C-alpha cells in the first residue's frame, strides 16, 4: 500500500451514507480518505417521511447531519454535475464562487438514488406534487394547511370541495402511507376549523394495478384496502393519472376529479447526470454485476441503491427500500476494502426480511420472514423496528418523544411559508378551462407556449368573443400596467401551456430592459387603438 | 343591544392575539363575532426567536396556531391590502381565486406591528438580512449553515474569512441577542467541521450609540459589553451601517468589513397599508389617545402595539415589547367591551416591569422593578419568566424539552433549503467590485439599472479594457446561450445596481416571447460581428 487512496461516494441517502460508515470502520485514516457529495448536509430517514405530513414526527427529527453520521468523511454539499470515468474525476456545482469544483477519485461509489420523472404527461410537472424528499413533505404539509385555511373562509361551494379533495396516484407502500397520514392529519386538524367540522373531505387513491400494495401478499393488501375504505378513502383500481391542471386530476378512463391537491408517488428515473453516463444500463438503471461493480469498470466503480439494477439472491430486482440499500452498502464497502488491501470480492446476497407498511392511526400491515401481521400488532412492530434502526441517538430520543407528545398535546398545524414568490412558472390548462374571469385581480402576465385561448367580454349581461390568441401571444398585462381588474375572461380553446410572469418580475424587467418595455407598449397601443376590442388586461 | 357586532382585529402578533383572547373572555358569542386577519396562521413567541438560530428551541416550537389560542375567533389567513375607515370595510388579498375579499366591521383593532425598512441605503434590501419574523430566523439559520459548509471546502483564504464573518447592525436587545445566539451556534457546531476547528470566526456588532443596550442602565450594559467581548465579539460603538454588497458591510467611518452574513435589527416603520391610511400620525406611527383610540375615530377604531404611538403612564413612548403589547391588548378589549355594552373607557396605564435580555450561554442581564441582576441568575430568571408566559401548554412542554435535550444530545445543524431558485433578483455593487471573473461559470444574465461597469479581457497574460456598459445594457447572456464559461471579467466602474435574471427564467422568456429572444439575438450579432471585442458572455 503505497499512497493514500481517494474514495468518492456520490449520494447521501441510505446507500451512500451507510457505505461511508462501513468504509470508516474498515479502513484506517492513513489508508484512504473518504469524500461524500450530497446536495443537502443531512440524511433523511425516508421511512418516516410520511409522518412529517401529519406532524407525528417533527420535520427536523427525521433528518440527521451527515457529518455526525460519518465523522471521518469529508462532506461536499454540492450537486454532482458530471462524472468522468475515463479521467477519474467528478465535477460538482459551484458554491459562492461561480467556479466548478473537480473531485478526483481512485474508487467511485455511485448512490444517487432516483428522481421524480413527470415528463410527457400534460400538466404533471406543474400541478402534481412528488413525494420523495423532505422538501416535498414540508411543501405538501404547508399546502394542505393552506387549503384548509382557505376552505374555512371560502364561500364558493365548488371551490371549497376542490380545496377539500386530496388525490394520490400510486397504490404502493409510498402512496398508501402518504394518503393515510394526510387523511389522519386533515381529520384531526379540521376540528380546529369551525366551518370544516361538518364538511366532508374527500380522499382518492388512484392505482394502476388490480389491487393496492403489490409489494405484499394479497390477503394483507385486501385487509389494507378494507381498512382504508372504512376510513373514507376512495380507492380506484385499474386507473391511471394521465394529466392534471390546477383544478383537477384527469384519470385514464376519462374520469375527472376536481381537486387542488394531487400527489404522485409513481414515476421515477435515475438522475440526468447518470442517464448521460457512458455505461451499460439495465431497465433504465446502471448495470452492475453481483459484486455491485459497474459493468465495464469493475474494481474501480460501484453502483448501488435506486440508481443501480441490483439483483437479490434469487435474481429478482432489489426493491428500493432501506433494508436493501443498507445491505448493498455493506457489500460495496467490503469490496472496496478488498480492492485496496487485496482480497477477493464478495457478491451481494440478500433476499429481504420482509415488508412493512403503516396505514395510519395505529394500524399497519407487515410480512416478516413469511409471517403476516396486521392491525395494531403490525403497527407496534413497525414503530419498534423503525425506531431501533435509527442510527443516531438524537433522532431516537426526539422521535420517541414526538410520538409520545402527540398523544398528550393538541395537534400542530402551523403553516410555514418561508418563501412567498414562486417567480416565473408554468401552467397547464385543459381545453375549456378558464384562465381568469373578468373582474378578477391581475397579478401576472401570461405568455402562451402552446395551444390557443379565447378572450371573452361581458357587457350588459351578454358575453362576446373578442379574440383568439395563440403561441407567442401574451395577455393579462393591461391589468398590471393600469392596476385594475381583468377586463375580460380568458378561456383555453385547446389544451394550452403558458408561462406565468408574476407582477413583480414583469415590472422589474419592464423598468430595466427598454426593449422589453417597448414590446408591451406597442402591444398596448395596438390593442387599444387598432382594435379596441381585443385589449386583454 | 340589538344586533351582533362585528369586531375586526388586524394582526396576529402579541397585540392582536391577546386582544382577541380578552374579547373572547369579555363578550358572549351572541354579542359579537371576532374576526382576526393575519398573513400567517400562527402566532410567534417573539422573545425566543433568536434561540431558533442556534436550535436551542425547535423552529416549530416558538409558534402556535392562532386558532388554538383564540378558538372563538374567525381567522382569515390573508394580507391586509386596504383599510377604508369611512365605509367601515377592510380589503384583504385574494386566495386561490383572484378576487379581493371585503370584511366589514363595526369595531376595528389595528395591530399590524412594524416592518423592516431598508430603503434609501445602497445594497441594504439586497444584501442585509432583517431579523423580525420566523421566516427571517429560519432563513438566517440556513444561510449560516451554508456558509459553514462552504467554508469547510473553500480553498481561497479570503473567501473563507468572509464566510466566517458575521456582522450585526444594532446593539439593542434584539441585535445583541441575535449575535450572541449566532456566535454560540457557530462555536458549538464548527467542532463537527474538521477544517474549521482551528479557524477563527469573526463576530462584529456595529452600534450607532455610545454604549450597547440603551434599554438598560449603564452598569448592566457595561457588564454585557465586557462579557460579549470576552466571548470574542468585536463591538464597534458610534458606527453605523451605511451600505452593503454581497461581499462586505460598509460602515459610516469609511471602514469595511468583508463578510457574507450581514444582519440588521435596526430600521423599522409601520406597514405600507398603514402609511397610506388617512389619519393622524405621531413620529411615523398611528396617533392614539390614552384609551388607545385612533385619533379622529374614537369609539370605533383602536390601534396598539408597534403600529401605534402608545404612551406609558409616565408619558414615554411604550417600547416594542411583549409585556407592553399584552397590557395594551387588555385595555383595548376592555374599551371595546365598554363601547358595546355601554360604560366608560379606561386609559392605558402601565409603566413596564423591567427589561430582560439573554447574552447566550447561561448569561443574561435583567432589571426588574428596579433590581439589577446579571449572569447566570438573570439567565435562569429569563428562562423561567419566558416559559411561564407562554400561553399554550403545547409550547411550554415542547420548549422545556428542547432546553433539556440540547444539554444531552449533539447539536443539530441541518440545512433546510425548501426552495432553491430565487427568481429575478437585484444586486448592488460598490465601485471597484468584480461582478464576475473571466472563466467563471455563467448562471445568470445581468441588466444594469443604474451605474456603469467595465468589461475586461485577459489574453496572453495581459488585461485589456473592452467596453464600458451603462443603464439599460445587459451582459452575461453569451455564456448562457452557448453554455460556456465567462469570456471576460466585469467590474463595477461606479456604484452599480443590477437586475439578475437566472438562467432558467432567461431561457423560459427567450423561448416563449419571440420579441424578447430577438433583442438578444440582435445584441449577439452586434457584439460578435460589429465589434467582436465587446461580446460579453
């Protein structure tokens, strides 16, 4: 062993963090330095993430600083931008200085997990919430509280029903747990809202398969289905979410669910930086051998977790769960140790101990080493196992206290919007949907990216068609410029995608870029002089 | 008493919430309905806000849902946009539907507090952090953790020193508490950062007066000054923050402090909606009489808290503290009760029981009913009083546990960025500062709002002046369009204010608005053909 080896671990989920922890144990500091790259400086205890929605677990308690879990590992809190296998270097995003940082490596571990992939389905990116990261969980919780606050003061019945409808697409563990926690939260909290006490909320689970929880045996799935049904959750099997707008979820069979909250746990793919990586793929994931070495880069590069096509002992694809990632991490660390110190690689040989899923409110389903358990015993087991598996004492104590206090104290439903403005955004409209109504307040400018819309004006009780706008056209600026309400109604004629420029951004651009202001000045003149009817505020 | 009266309370701080609580106690539901308008659905226990920075108190534990504190009050989670005293109606911001909501009232309580007001000082809005709301505290904590993570991996010494310098302007209670907590947090947490263990962080308190803590007697202020000095805090008296850039704080005497973190607790004014209100003002605040009635609207409108010019019993202006707001709230509620049921108004007569301020790490200064206490006894008293004053059991239990656990568990320094993109923003440069360097990554376009900058290009070791740009000019777009690094260095020639358009927003606008794209296409042509030298990526 001549020089100190550089081991680079990409990703700070279960797979990455546990690899680093094992490496710290196997190798002495003078043998190898370990660097871990992760966008966040914390690791998330993913299995408890749904409990953040309901506040059963405090949002700061499901996470732990990576530096505390791997004290000997150097953490680089940046994003991975490029992996250069030939030159053995990884480029990460810049920090305060706009310079890329290059990290060389002797051994590379790829554990970047998977990302939500809503591309291709209209309106999904804009209007469907993923549920994958802590930020997703916090954002969902805040959104749900906002819908309840608005439902309480809303006088329009149709809108109030939309505000109280919650749709989850995907009936696997993740989707079921999210909807179960969301329902428990809404049902518990709405007692604090006088006008919502007698309002029924609607919860819909849309699942593409013939039964929910495909990860489990049929009897447990049926048990779960019945239990969720009893709690008022509407389960729609053999249906698929095919589109979404800000007003509704579109389901494959042509069915529509008017709702302001749509969540999908379904589509995922490996991150873009791995998609671009010049190496063999297997079913969209990085191809690895039984030793978890990247195909074509054996002995130098390992891949594991959700990014890699890992096979279990019996040859099935390893599911994206913590128990598998932790075992894979141990195999990778052991094999890197063998590569550095000399020795033979060992293959990954784990089949899974079982499956566990919470159904909320003291119920769960579990299948452990072939034994099926359901209801309260499964729930108690679920909590005990997850608490025991937490790697840090801080989290164990805080989560145990969270679970205890929630029984004693009134629920918390604080809505924490740290950032208000969304900036320039996109929105999808289905044909026939209204963009805004005459008389509405104007707070943004719309630019049509694709599709068409009709401009309609009401006067003396009659509605007239004033203009049709298409791609590249913009509308809604007049209400901003003159600070008045919309002077017409705009309705999508076809499916339509727009860019939203908020009032503040629009005004900043207009006042700073003369030619940008010119564009709108000319348009305003054309609309008010050339064709006074087509002026659209 | 013929009809049910409508009482409208604007603001959900100590003043507003305690007014609603007292009104709930005094009046029967059939006598009056109480509506409270607040932007957030929670009330913040302001005195403990600095402890959120250090994580001594969990961020969700300093807040409480307003609905739980005032169960009989209708909460409207919206922003107050207009107060129409003549027509007795308040207009609030829209929710999901872009329609304004009008709230009529018989009796109005104005308790909208104060807002940060950085206007007029160059760079303050862009580069100085206020410390007033929970969002400010969370954002500051996240920023500080980010600077530590970056300092750990930064190789440039100058930048590392900037990352480890923390400046607070304002040496009153608020500024002192913020800097003391910030220092404690950084000193505790940097032990988890191997490279920062031997790095010294710099803490600077800039105060305009001749001694800190003007709220207290001189002997206690001197005690605090010495103690903070011993803990490594640099105190600069008789100095004022006069400007800021992303790189440094500018102090009145011409002194500069290179720093990436600048906080100001100083400037405040009443919210814009109150500034516009047609009524008498006194020192920039709403003028009220001894009964806290708004001048000219006696018997109908009351104002209290930081929005109003309330006088104490001895005729001094009431300080912006919780103890005063709570007593004012009781006076207002009693006087509204008198107005509804008949009876005479009572004047506000409270002098203040004393002052209390934490200095961090088991020290505080206190002056209660004339008795001066300092050090640990003051700190113990401070904690006991604040814990006892919490209105909800949930918060008492959780905060007591937070304080206990912090002694037993390792510190938490999770960096929670929920939102990444900032959108279109502004930046201020002082003359001579570099905007970007040749070779930097390009991630935004700059539009000059005022001032000028030089474009400099280095080749074969020599730097040449290529162009000077002024208001309305933009630069930096070439690196985005061609996805390469900056081909020149841009430096501010005079003080300069710019608009930053992030890459994503720039591309969305360019691809959706043909005329916007044209502007940049023409510019690119002019720069590369007409004058190849002036092309600025």
